[in-house]
């Protein structure tokens, strides 16, 4: 009932008072009908006879008089309460207690340039219009502004405030203080927060106005946003969708900039890869990008040529970091409608050399020499520094000092060394296995292989097997048959069949599997097989680390019968062995030491050892603003014994003000006199570059034909008008009231005389 009243009266507060007045003529009528004490006299008989003859007519006329008086009061109430006949013409700012919640989209895409500024400027103009119209009818109007990027954060002076002239005066400065972010839109999250907020709201009428660019990605492809809108509608809330841009816009976005920066070393070329996506509907021609190294433009320009609509193109290029320190790389394309996604930033922590540990169980560590020569024959060219040790040395070596470990022909591993190796790989270290004649299969099968999560991926047979090249009629086929893998791409893409020159004579086959005893760990992929289909190169993950296993030897190991295990390291294809080892090292090397790829709004977090660093941290943002923060001790729940820092020597550094894309520099003061710098790159979310607009018809289809949610085009403001929409019924009431008064007087005069 209350909802009906609010939809048909501009001043519903007069309605119930008018309903009380309707009782007045009824009460008067009943009072006049009261029976009094009867006193008979001579003329009474004549009067009673006359009344009996006219009783029916008098009763009908009295009821008509009562009805006229009730109608007269109802007409006056309808006039005062400003009744309207068409609820769709009801003014947005009516007299009832109303709460207007405005959800403004402040995501990156709202920075799109228009003829009059940006799309975000258009959104703020809609807010100004709303407040201006509401200020003309303050009464019980409440206003709240919610940013889509931070719906739970209350804006000072713009949350549940009265709509009045004072707010209108202050609004310009407050809106100017709201800046568009560089973050991705999350409309479903914002709408859910608004719904939760309005659930406890006691306002008679609740309005939610969503002001956005309404991109297809966020409103059509993401069904959660539509579901949130329907939930608001079901909660008896009036919802308006206000579009701030009508047409899709051409746009190019730099979506990726990266590479194998884990193998970067001072003076060694590093191959980076950049990707540009055409987010528009027309082909982008002559697309070029400039590369900046440490803020200085390099002479090279990357040519992406033409990019078809919706397609993306990648290009590789080499960069040389001359010094061992933190470096930054920027890729920039020409300006278009959305400028912030024309940049991409990358930071690289470049060491002087990349440390690699090779543990060899062969006599004189002769097998390790082949791998060492492949990786570090010239450290200035490859960047790798190799340390060759024996299995006994593994117990005394701090493994965390190495980015990659090779275990070659190792018979077995001491229990304490095995624990250290397991921790190393599970925490992100890279590991490569090569087998040989010194290994003890029983140790590998019983101690290293586990069916659930295994440091070694397979169970092997108790002795190596010689490859039968006549098996399955595979005489003409190469011994080594790689699968689709980046490890072998350089070798398989070559015009010369390099792998045809590689021979594998001896290998360890996988043991036979049974129901109770599997022969391979889960999630193991085969990188290469022998011509008899037996796996020879395998890969799997262990914790955060990567493990590659070769079931043959690394070098030309000779068995007692004089058979060479493989000729790859010293045969006709030995040059490809070095190429493969470099690719293998890049593939397996630990990646947790590379700097994280962050998006705008994500906090920058890392740990400091208080034994080496002071807690004072200075942060230089991309806008050259300097902030000073304090590293804090890690929070640990009471009774938590699983902390990674039981001694409390590590402090947390958390910096949250990362909306601006670019390079953030952290200045760290050491305990000894000195200073270090760490660089972190923050980039805009690539998805925000998709500027395709959700068409009005598409939105209506998603909402359903029965939906009452209103969708308003850009630049239209008639839906927030505040003029009186009930003028037609007002004039009708002004005409009806005099007529009712005349009829009431005529009938009242007539009933004053009794025939």
C-alpha cells in the first residue's frame, strides 16, 4: 500500500491526514442518526405517516450527501498531496523520504578522451545535475556517492548527506578532488556493497544511479554485474543506468612486456618480448613502439606493422644491461583515445653473474664439465657462473645461494642434504637430473620417488637398457623425438635436421606400473621420447620449483662393454648441446627472485632482514612524490608454529598507494653505512583497454523484458527533471471541487425540508 501511495502522490505526507478527515462526515452522519426519547403528541401521527411514505427516498438522498462530502474531502486531499495519474511521470525527487545512491565508475577506461574532456568528466557532470535538481526539493532527500574502485570507503561530505543548496555549493570542489583511477572496474562488487548498505536503510524510496561507460567486458561478458543489478531491483530499489559514452572507440594497448629476465646478467643480451593488442574494430596501420632503458630512449624502434581488429602482435628484441643493479625498461606507443595503456613498464634486478651448482657423481666430475662448458665457457657471453662439486659437498653447501642445480650421475644423497634439496626446490629452486652408470636405482625409487609429490618423477628399472633401433621398424627415425616444447624449439625449427645427429644408446626405462605401485608421479609431462617411444626428457613441478629429468647421461659416458650412452655432448651435434643447455637453464632456473608483475592498486610487499636493513623505507612514486614508511614485524597468530620466520628477524614492507602506473623506487638504509635501491613496476590492467560499448538493446536483453531498470543515453537529463508532472490532474481537481461543493449544497438544502 505504501508503495502505491509513493507512486501516485508527490506529497504523500498529506495522504494519511486526508484519510483521517474522511471520517468526519461519516461521524456527523452517524450522530444525526442517533435515536432520542420518543414523546407522542397529536401531530406526531401525521409526521410519522409522512416519514413512512418517504423513508426510502430520504435514506438514499442522505447516503448521496454523505458520499458527496467524502468525495469532496478526497478531492481536496488529492490536490494537496499532488496526485498524478501516470506513475511513470513521477518526479525523481518527490516529497517522501528518499535515499539517492550514486555509483560512479572511476576505472581506467573512464579516462578515455572526448571532445569536452574525458568520460569521467561527463560522469561528474551527471552527478552535478542530480544534486542541483535535488537541491530544489530538499525535504527528506539523502545523497550518497560511491566510487566503483572503493565502494566500502566512505567519502567525507558525500555520504548520506541532505540534498540542499549548501551541498550544491560545495559539490564542485569535492568532485574535483575525486580522480579517476588506473584500476579495473568491478561493478558487481560495488553493487553488492550498495545492496548491503541499502538493506538496513529505512528510507521510503531508494534510488541507485549507476554512472559508467558500460563496457561490454564488464556488463555483457560478465554475468555477475547483471546479477547484481537484478538483486538491487528485487530489493524494491529504483535503478537508473546512466551511460557516459555512446560509441566504441579505436584503441591500441600494450598488454605485455617481459621475457626471461631471470637469466639477465651484466653485459649479457637479454631477449624481451612485447605485445600490442588492437582493441578497436578497424585495422591499425604502421604500429611502432619506442624502447626506453633507465629513462633514456634507445635508438631502436620496434615495428609491429599492421594489427587486425581484435588481434595482438608480439615482437622480440634484445636489451643489454651494462651494470649489475636494478634497471627499468619502458615501451611506449603513440597516443590514442586512452593514453595510460600506451605504456608498459618492466624492472629487472641484474646480477653480475648467475650462480649455478653442478653436483657430479662421476669419477673426477667429468660429466659436469660438458654442462659447465655449455653454460659458462665464457661468462661474459652467457652470464652463468658454474660451481662444480661432488655429492659429499652437497651437505655443506648453502643451496639458497644458487639459482639452478644440476645433479649428474649422483649415486645417492645423504638424508640431511636431501632435506635441504627438497626445501630448495619446493621454495622455487630449479633442478635438473641427469642419470648415468653410478646411480643406485633402488635409492631413486625408494627415497626420491613418491607417488603423490615427488622430487624425482618416475620409478626406473634396476639397470639401464640399450636402445634397439630396429624396434617397431624405426630404423630411419632419429633417436631423440621431442614433443611440442620451447626447450627444443630452436633445434626443431632449424633448416638442418640437427637432432638426426644425436644418438642415445643407453637409458634408464621406466619400471612397469601396477595398481598398487605407480611408475610416474602426477602432472609429469614428457618433453622428448626415444624412437621406441620410451620417455627420455620429463618435466614436473615440485612445490614452487620446476624439475627437468633426463633418463640418460649428460656426456659421453662409456659402459664396461664400450657402449657410449650418448654422443650429444661430443658428437657431430655437440654445438647444439650448448644451445640446449642454455635453453634448459632459462626454462628451469628459479623464477621467484624475479620482480613481481603488479597492476595498479595492488600493494607492493616484500620482506627485510633486520640484521641487514633498518626499518625506515623511502618510497619515490612515478609522480616523484616521496613517502616514508616503516617496516613492521610480521603478524603471527598465537600458537602459530608454522611461521616462515620463527626468529622474527624478517620485517614486512607494505606500500599500498600504487594507483599510478610506473616505476616505484624503494630506498633501503642498511645497518652498515650505505643504501640500496629496489625498483618495482606497476602497470595498468590490459583489460581496461577494451573500449567496446555495451549497446542499450544488449543490456535490456540481459536484464530481461520484465525489468524496470531504466537505461539513459549520454547527454540526456530529462529523467532527473524536477518540474511538477501532475499538472493535468491538478486542473481536473480544481474543476471537480467546485462542482462537488455545489452538488453538496443543493442536496443538503433539499434534505433540510421534509415533505
